[in-house]
């Protein structure tokens, strides 16, 4: 018999108290306190690898903390960044699993109604209980809610479709739609915007802002946090080593974080000054102990003997004082040090002429890239953005049209999702790629940079196996591998997926400044606003992959604005 998990609605609570957890001897969560109630919406931020996804596992109860406690009253739905897919599971199976309580409640209501009609003993109480359960779960409307969410998120609606035939993004959208339709008391979402297009983003934002229950969302999406979060939990470094909580939404977090960092640095400066003063006093006391403790001539031997221990005790007290004033240095955040990418005016690095790919990029597209070119590729999911970038990179042959690469052109594609994580350490994988490029004559030995110099991974993570890194850290390694090749043309497919907010800002600045050609496809609303001045190529009128007839985009290079000899990028759909 299925045991129903009924929502608590107004009584729902999700409370974390002093949660602590370490992995491999390294603290991951230190003193997390959260109180999530109906109507509250928490955003969780922090650098990659700071334990954001781990916190969601702890809140959901799938990972026990080393210390502290989590109290849950009510139902909870959780969506991780990836969703496993076995060979036989279908979209319908996922929907059935998420709506199991609603289905069971309706079945119980039918059974109790039949018992009531037959006049069985106790049927009145059974019917009343079943009716209350169905009403609490809003069971009659559950399937419709899921269908609406599937359509709005651009997810697969075919219940017979096997998950194994779907991409990571398509699987995620199915599960997200199920969670939005299940009417839980709490939603725990890990990077929910990574796989959504503009329409899906708008729908998700609207649903979360109107959600009756509580929401905890881990996200790098500044637009989503600004629209949804009422409270922000920052897992980044702090002066007391504990996570900081900021009210007034994302804007309150930005202002509060800046002020907290300033106070921390000021306190560090005061401690440095106090440390220097105590050190000077200690040195002076030690000097007096050695040479200056003897009293004036004529003083009695007894006085000389009793004064020496007093000076020794004073020195010891000052040493203890120094220990009590231990200096804490604010941990400097990782900061992208993007390498200088090569430029050569007048050289066309990539030219695509009327390229198509059957079923994926159906309308002919033209793109020409020279140094300094900028191009934003836009369109809904399924319009062919990733396909076009793969064609430009030479990873996918077009079914019609041609792609030309200049001789010795270095073209790098940052794919939308990381490859299966390797067992090899990050530094070893990175060094092996550099060695291969140098051996093949694609990169001069003097152009190589060590991984740590890029500022993308902390030193403690450089020699960890890639599979032990968080998804955000793996994404940072992908970016490092792309930049290390010193590409003439850099192709970026959803480059902000899984990256921290600070790194997204730094990457945006680097892309504006680089002399390389850059082509980017992204649904990140803030990034699109920041690069609104880029020329763009619009693909698709909907999610069918059919490009709009007659749509055109011209991407003039940054260099061409000042030098007409420099190239241009153009696209026609």
C-alpha cells in the first residue's frame, strides 16, 4: 500500500541548524543556518566548489551532515544539475514517479467512494480522509499542471520517449516540469536555468515568484536571483568562517557582500597594525631583559634579583597577547587572468557558406570570422545554435554548404556540457593538451601558460582527479583548456553554465577586450544585456529547428570599426 506524503502548507518548515560537513578532511559546509518557510525564496551563491550542491543534498536528506541538524515538515522536491537515464526509463515513468502521491490519493478516493456507496462500515471516515488527502495534493489538476509545464519549458511531451535518447538538457526540463506540477511545500533547484531558452526562463521565473511554498535555488543566473530571491546565502569566505545571510534579495546581497568585504579588510589592517605594535613592544622588553633590567648603581642586590622575574613575566604576557591577536588574512577570491589571444588583421579564420545540417540547422547560414569579430547566435532550444557552433569548429560536417578554415587557424569550442569526468588530475589533463598542441606545431612553446596562472582553479584543486571536482570546477577546467590553446576564434556554447557570478562578470570583460574572434550562444539574460551591442544571428521561429526565412545578421568586427581592412562576420538564416 502506498503511504501518502501530504503537504503541510502553512505549517511547512525546512530548518538547518549549524550544519557542518567535510570531505577528504576539507571543510565543505561550516555552520550553515537556514529557516525556509512558505513564501520565502532563498538564493545560494558562492564560488565553484564551495559546497552549494552539497548543501541541497543535505537539505533534501540524501546526505547526512557531520554535525548540526535539518528539520523538515512538509513535502520536498529536488532537482540536481544532472539526471541519470537508464536504457528503459521513459518520460512517462518520470511523471508517474513525481505524481505517485496524487495518483494514489485519487485511487483511494475512488475506492472509498465505492465503499461508501455499498454502505461498508467506516466508509464515511475513509472517504473523508481520502477527500482531504486529494484536496491537499491538488490531485485532480496534477497531470494538467505537469503538461502545461512541459510545454512551457520546451520539454519532451511524448510519454513513451526513452530518457536514454534525450540530451542532458531535455531530461532536466522534464524533471523540472514534474517538480513544478507536483505542488510540493519546498523546491530545491540546482542551476535550473542552464537548459532553458527565453520562454522557459520567463515561465520558470513567474512560477517561482508565485510559489506558495518555500524555494531554495542554487544559481549563477543574476537575472533569476534578482527576480526571485528574497534572501541570499553566501557560502564564500567570510571573516568568521561561517556563511553569511543577506536580506533584501540579490541587490541586498551585492551591497552587503561588498560592505562585509570592506569591513574584513579594514579589520585585517587594524590587526596588522596591532601585531606590529606588540612585536615592537616585545622586542623592546626582551632587550631590556638582557641589558637593561639592572637598577641604578647603589641599588641593593635583593631589588635587582626580584626585578628580573617581573620582566620575564611581562615578556611572557606579551607573547600570549600576540597569540590572542592572531592575524586573519581575507582569502583572495579566484580571479580570471585571461591570456592574450592572437590577432591578425585581414585574415579570415573561418568562413561558413550556406551550411545546413538535416533536422538540426535547416536554413542555410553564412558566417565569416576575422580577428575581433563578435557574433551572438540566438534562438529557442532546438533552433540549431549548438549545431552551428559545432560546424564552425569543424567538429560536425554540414550536409550542405562549405566551411573553410585558414591554414594554421586555431579554433576552439567550449561545449554546452562538460565531457564525462576523467580519472586524471586536472593539471595533468591540462598539461597533456598543451604538450599535444606544441608537438603538433599548433602552439609555440613560449605561448603556453601553467594552469594555475589562469586563476580558474584553486591550487588545492589542481592535482585532484577531475571526477572529484564539482560541475562548476569542471566547467572552469573546460574554459582553461579552451583559452590555453590561444585560439584565433573562440566559440562559446552557453559559457556561463555552472560558473560563479564573479567569474561570469570577469569572463564578460575578457570577451569584450580580446582580439580574437568570438561567437557566443547563450540564454543568460544578464549576459545578453551586457553584450547587446554585439551583432547577432537569430535562428528559428520556434523549437522546431526551422530558421526564420529572410532573417539576417551582420557581425562587424570590433577592429573593423576603426580599420576598414579588418574583417566582418555575417550570418543569414
